C-alpha cells in the first residue's frame, strides 16, 4: 500500500501560480502511476493530469494544457503539479491518486486505488 498526502493549496488571485505536492509513503513510489484529480463544489471529480511511473508520459485535460505541469521525483517519493495562469474556474479540491497500473496516464477514478485527503485551491477573480 501507499499513503498519499497533498500540500501546497491556498488562495491565489487570478493569473497567479501555485505548486501542489503529493508526498507518498509506504510501498515503493515508482511502483505507481500517479494523477491529479479535482472536484469543484457541486461537480463530479475530474482528472486533471496523469503521469506514468517513470515520468516518461503525461496527460493533461484540455482546460489546463499549457498552464499546468505534472512531474514526479521518484527518489523523493513526491509528485508535483505546477499551476500557472490560474483562473477562477480552477477553484476546487485537488486530490492526488496512485494506480498500480504503472503505464496509465488517463483513466477513470476506479483505476486509482489510493487517494490523498485533498488540498483546497481557491482562485479569486
């Protein structure tokens, strides 16, 4: 098993930047593909970005392409989401997730067996 803890959320003005971190503990971090999901109030949780176990392949949801960058540092057991040019519509709770399917970058929630508790991102206009 792997335990996941997100950090780095907060309140930022539109156009600003934040970097989210997801720290993993437990089983070897490189055994998992990772992803960031988000859930806005009244909406379903959606996939934002995914990354393979090695970091060699990534996926971005259309609305964040060119603004968000996913990365991982396997020796540090940490995944990141660098968010720039933030918009009010990016406001949501952001969750990191891990999947034992090491090569996936885009998959439904059920493919990810491990989840963090979430971190709130609020973008003011």
